[in-house]
């Protein structure tokens, strides 16, 4: 329910070009920078931030189970990658058809693309993950810190 309230708030700010999220604040966008709706049995993705050019993430957990979305448990990393891919430019107002891993079709109705991604003090984000992000975002800045934790309660946060 809280995610829906945040979505309504974000939708009232369509001109945001730069978004900074830190720590637990990433939980306000559990589906990344897009949000899905179902139309005629297909998922349709809409942009939360149509003018977004730059996303900065600091002290964010990339692999800690988030709420179940559309019946599947997901991680923030997976939601972020999926939402960036759904933000890729499309050729028509009809959107782009995409075959999802579970063979469900979805439509992308967004036409902007994230240009910059900055990641600092990430937890459970690794070099292979950043390589994937670099393949879908033109400019990725990463501090190269690889912090691994299984649970938030593994101990106090360390200053790196």
C-alpha cells in the first residue's frame, strides 16, 4: 500500500531529471523506475519519472528480498535492471512487445532513457552486475566497493 502512495506522489512530479536514493529509501520504488499495470492480460510498463536522466544510489541493498511483485519474489537489482530495459526508447506510441522469461508478453509505453547511473557504498552488488548495468546505461559510475551481507541485522553498518 505504501508503494502505491509513493507512486502517486512520484507521478505528480513528471519533470524530475535527477533522483537520489539512499539506504531504505530504495524500497519506495520496488518495481524500479517504472510501474506495471495489467491491460487485457498483458503487463504494461509506465515511467514513474518521464524526464529522469540521472539516478544516484548510495548505501542501497541490491540483493535483499523485496516484497512479492506480480507473484514473484524479486531483488532490487533485478527490478532496477528490468525497469531500465523497459525505459529503452520505443518506435511507436503503441509500445514495444517484450517476451519475459516466463513467456508472458508485456508492452513498454515509455520513451525516455536513463543516461547516468551512480552507485556508491552498495551492498550485494558485484562487478558482473555493474558490467550488465554498463551495457544498458550509457554512463555508470561505481566506487568499486563490494560489500556482502546476508541480512541487514548481520551487524552494524561499517563506514568504508
